[in-house]
C-alpha cells in the first residue's frame, strides 16, 4: 500500500544510503566502485574489515531497494495477461524450468516463506542459462554470492 511504500522509500532506503556514505568515508578507495561492483566485493579483501559489515548491510539494502523500485509498478499499470506481458523467451524459460507461470508463482512464494526474519527472494538466471529462484538473508543479494538455490 501507499504508506508501506513511502516508509520503505523515505525511511528504510534513505537510511541505507546515508549509512553507506558514512562507511565509505572510512574507506575512500571504495568510492570509485559503482554499487554493483561494491556488492560483488562484499566478503572479499577489497572491502576493508572495519567497513565490511556496513558495506554488506547498508550497501545491500541500498542495492536491493534500488532494484525493487525499478521493478515495482502499481497493479493498474501492469499488463496482467501473461501471454502479452512476458517476452516469448521469458515465457519459454518459465515453462521449461517451472512448468507454468502458476508453478513459478507457487515456488517463488514457497521460497519466500522459508526466509527467516528479513530477507529477499529472487528470480534469476543460473550459470547454465536456466532460471533459478534464490533467497538471501537480511540485505544480502545475489551479487554477493550468498544466494541459496531453491529451484
């Protein structure tokens, strides 16, 4: 609903951005990285130990919410006809991997229900080019190599 979206945008997301900026002040060498590169560096020696948790948590929260805003749309503006809204390639991949759109939605929902506390559920592409459902805890995301396959 509107109130939930405003809270997530104005409070949660803004807090992640603010705290990531503070963390990067302690590690100026990271300021040259874009957000995707920064997320891929989480858990590596590229991110100094003293800011690793902040970059993981606040950078992850920033990345996840930025992605969320890009893919969210009010239901009235979405084309809910699966045959029209999904590209032929996506529809074929969904049907091949999950059997149907309904089966994808069920498996995605089931995976989301397994996330303890805060976390995210993602539909992505596996290294062989097929679709996969993954989950991540807290503010982790698939760029961090912390995703757990659920497909």
